[in-house]
């Protein structure tokens, strides 16, 4: 088995695992977090169920089926593009980052396809200042984006 075949096997397995983890956490959240309630989890994090038919931070959250479908189709195009980037990428950190972003995008696309919206359940805040409500897939996407930015600024190539 060549280098790329092994890499592909681990990438696909990792992506599949993260998607399943995301969907299971969302499902458990819907079962165990009562609608309309907020559960204190940490001093800066509450558990609450929010249904988002839009994209990040509720942008385009119109509840419109056409908009939701369009967002999913755009997401699929982005995922296909990221798979293409992975094949061309030499930095392992970027391959990992793209895998995280793909996992998050597919988790949210599957959730949106099943329900017509994405389930968010972690509310991040400091004091009375609310940042956002997110889900594991959003976390994967954010960490992946941060890793890519870090890599592009600080890592020149695999040998450095």
C-alpha cells in the first residue's frame, strides 16, 4: 500500500468518525436538553438547542427550504474542492485541517438534509456577553480554519 493509499484510508476513516460523532452529539442534545431551556455546563458554556436554517451565526436563517437547499449544495461544492486540495497538499497540518473542515461541512450538510436545519447546542459566553451557539461540526470547521491560517503564516514546508 503506497503513502497516498494509507493517507486516504486514515483520512476517510477520520472524517467518517468525526461526522458520526457530530451527528450523535446533536441527536443526544435534542433528546436530553429540554426545548427552551439552558443548562449550565461550564462557567462560559451552556447547553441549549437552537435550530439554524442559515449559515454561520444565523446568517440567512430564513427558514426557507430553497435557501437551505442552496446552502447544502454550495457546501457540497466546497467539500469537493477541499478533497481536491487535499490531494495536492504537502503539509500534513493542512491535510489534517482540510479533513476537519470537510468533516464539519458534511456533518452540517447531513443534519440540514435530514431536518431542514442545523442543530446547534453549545452556547459560548463570557459574563453577560454572548458569543454564539455552535455544534461539533462548527468546532471542526473553526479549528481547521485556524490551523490553515497558522500553517500559512508560520510553517514554510514540512522540513521546517
